[in-house]
C-alpha cells in the first residue's frame, strides 16, 4: 500500500447537455496527461469512464465515473480527480449527487448545437452553488460549427460574465485551430478589463480613464474572480482532434481552486454506492477534512442516528487506476469498503454545515413494474432494492396490498436502462405499464376521523387533518396527554400516518398536511382468571397500525383533497411568423403562456406548462417553426388539475375502499 504525501487535489466535474462531447473531452484530457496511450471513442465503446456494457452500446453516460490524472510540472503539480457525469436529462440525479463534492467544473458546449436547455439548467445550478466553472466550446472541427454565434449565445443565454480566452482559425474544418489570446492582444486586454471591472472598483476606474493595468494584475484578478464563481473563462477547441485542449488544461490548473484541506475533523460524504464482485457495498467518499484510515471505526449516517462502521479497505484514484492506500486524506476521493449499511448522501464522520437540499427537480413520472412469467418476486424486489441503493431517486415504492412495485422516473430512456440492467445483471425479465405523471394531493379543508374498539382492533384513535403551508411537508402532533397510553402506541400511530399519506383519496401522495391526534385509548394487558396474557383482550402496537389508516382516510374524506400536477416554467424562442400556430398548440397542451415578446423576426414566449405535455411540445415545435423553435424548461412546482386528468387519476390510482381494507387485514390477521 502507498502512503506517500499526495499532491494538492482538484475534484473536477465535466458537465454538458447530452452529445456535447463531454466523455470525448475526458478521454482527450487523460491522453494529454499521459494516462492513456490513445483517446477512446464513444462510438466504438472504448472510453475509460463509460465502463458499463449498456453505456458502451448506447454511447451515453449513465453512471458518474471517477478517473485521476496529474496536471502541471512536477514542482507545481495538481492531482485532478475528474468526474464524468451523464448528460441525458433522464439521469440528472447522477449529476445532482456529484455537485456536492466538486471544487470546480468544466461545462461543455457544442459549437454546432450551441447553448441547449440542459446547458442553462446546469450553469444556473453551478452558479447558485458557487462552484467555479470554466466553459469549453467543443466541436470547432465539425461542419456547421460557429464559434462567434456560440459565444454570443453564451453571453446572452448563459451569463454575461463569460470571457473568450481565444479565437478559432479554420472553423468547421478538420484542421481547425484554437489560438489563445495573449498580453499583446489589445482587444483582449480591454475585454478582460471590462469584464473584471464589474467586480473590481480599482479596475473600473482604470477602465473608465483608460489607465494602463499590468497584464499580470489582470491574470491574477481573473483567477481570483473565477475561483469566486464571478466570471467564466471560455476556451474553444475540439476533444476529437485535441485543438485547444492544452489551453483548457492550463486554465484548469491556474484558474480553478484546489481542494480546501478543512479543519482537521473527520468529515466526508458518500456520493455513489456500488456492489463489488462478492456483493459487498463499496462507497465513493469525498473527504472534506481529516483522514480516514483502514481499521478506523467511524460514524456513518444522515438524518438518522449514525451507525458505527469499521473501514476494511481504501482505494484512492491514481492516474487512471485505483491504488490501495492505508488512508484517504482531505480533498481526495476514494472507494471505501466496510461502511456497512451506507447510503448515498451519508456523512462519514462529522456533517458539514452546508445545505443538502436537492439541486434539481424531483422525478415527475411513475410506472409499475410487471414481472415476467415465472419471475421470482423476491429476487425482483432484491434487485430493485440494489438499484435504488445506487440511485435513490428511482423512488422504489412497494404496494403490499396489491402486490405491485412502483418506480418514479425522469424519462423513458431511464426506464429502458432499468429494464436492460435487470435482464443483463440479474437475469430478471420485466415489463412496465404505461408511464404516468406523478401528481400530488393536498387537503382542501379540515376533516376528522374517529374509531373506538372497531373489531378486530383493540384501540381508540381520533385524528384531525388540515392543510399546511405549501412546501412545509407533513407534520404530526398531539392534543392528548402523552402519558394516556404507552409511547409505543403513539409511535405506531405516527409512523402509520406518514406511511398512509403516501396514497391519498385519489391514490396520490398527500403533501403539505398537518395531522393531529385528538383521541386515544387502549386495552391494558389482561388475561382470563389465573391464565397467562391473552392478546385477544389486550391492545398491541399492531392494533394501532391497522386502525390508523381507516381513521386517517375518514378524516381526508371529510376534508376533501385537491389533485395537483407538476408544471414546468418554459421559455420558447421562435420565428415571429410562427407565433399564432405555436400559441394554439400551447392552448391544446393546457399551457399558460405570458405576453409574447416580439423582437423583429424573432419572438420569445414564457409561461407554465404541465409536465405531462412538455414532451409533446418538444415533438411538435420543430414542425411549426421550420426547425428554428427552441424550448427550455425547469420544474416550477405543482398546480391544481381540473377536468379529465383528475378523473383519470381517480381511475388509475384509487386506493382500497374501507370494506376492501377490512377484508384484507382480517385475512392477514
């Protein structure tokens, strides 16, 4: 095992819209650093980071992957832990988990397709999180590439704080070259001063008065503002030919910050979990502070009481491969064995103070898994549980009463990947029902429910349900004395309330709801004369778990619920002469557009559209706009559903009736 003092680390994310050339850039960086002999090809399935057979076949990144390489001269070398992330929107959850471990990022934009919807979402998120970001305009060697147009769109649609660090010669040709600006380029020095002056009063004064500023002072300020996330240097090149990549590598080394060594306390986070050949869990851990060594016993957990685990092995990424070490230090990323029931998002050691809120929208689609003929349901559930370990936002939900498994998803491609993975890795054949939109239910008013000793349940429960503020979630409180019955019975009621609200009157999850226990009662432990304890004469926690759903649903029926569907805020750019047919289409898709903003031959329409209609809009828009229409969207919350969609939800997702529920639980008992 190696224990040599490591170089400073830089944990770098490569992010992009799908097909912008992100994985190809990763290959070119590894080749330029001397880690691999030749860049792999996405089309040929020979890349380092797309290691899954399915990734190689489809030519897309599905799982985030880590690879390491040295950067810079030996006396000033930085170890870059490069994380290649998926570009397809269906796998945005993989990107979300990576963001929290990055020191910096490179956002890849295609010089052919330009700024796309996912590009804007990614940079907006990176800026909100304060992650220093460079932009790489790729594919300058491709026919149709336009560097100037792409740079204009970056400044207009991404950020005005983007600064081109060079120019392209021979754009659109195989031998296209990227030429870096230097100190002798007066136009570049002026643009550099202008951008930096937005955040520097001394430079602003020099810019206004045309006072000379030393070039070294400008470069130092550029590095400082880049590390603060205030400015985004833009490099141009080709991942395929290698043009412009040396300049990008120099920018990564000199403009992005190395990892902070922390305060010495043990603190790391788990951003990926996979299974080894023997079925053991392997956690990918980014260390923020301290040192995690083999045989250390450490607390592991998140939002729950941490469990103690003993580290059995550590593998640090080193020049394209894993290297066994005695320990992983602050700033490094390692694969760690022995962390027991570790989950994605768990902290190892002390938790950091930063917020762990989700960075992207939750999945808005759902499907039901249909096992193939002869499929072992136990094996299926185990396989799905393992997939959910690796991707918690899959949203595995088991309906024990109906014997169904529900999955929440981001899109159809993700569903196909899950189906293929189950078949190839687990030997399990499944199909899926038609994908539906995930709606939610909110209480419309106040409702009450009450049951006392409803046979066969020996327990009294009264509940009140009322609406809570949007985004506040579910809360549970008591209006009865805590000592009026054993604590375990109260706990059983509370836990069952949260479980039951996973499916409301119309079958959707109930959100933003306050539940209060208004009545309680139980039968103490008792027996027949001179006999032992008799369950039929005494209450148990099971009685309260079984009667609580009945009471809660009675309260919801009295309160009434309102179904709400997910909606996206959209921005449409289109030719002005296509405005009328596009507005008509938006009306048919139940969108709510704002007032169009017409700018000569082009126009912009913004508004909200149901998530269920977004895919259809993307399909029909090119035909109405001669291929010139561009739509961007972002999750904007939930809005009430009216008419047919609510009726369809009632048909597809109706829970068991009161009579059906009593029959089922009576048989189970």
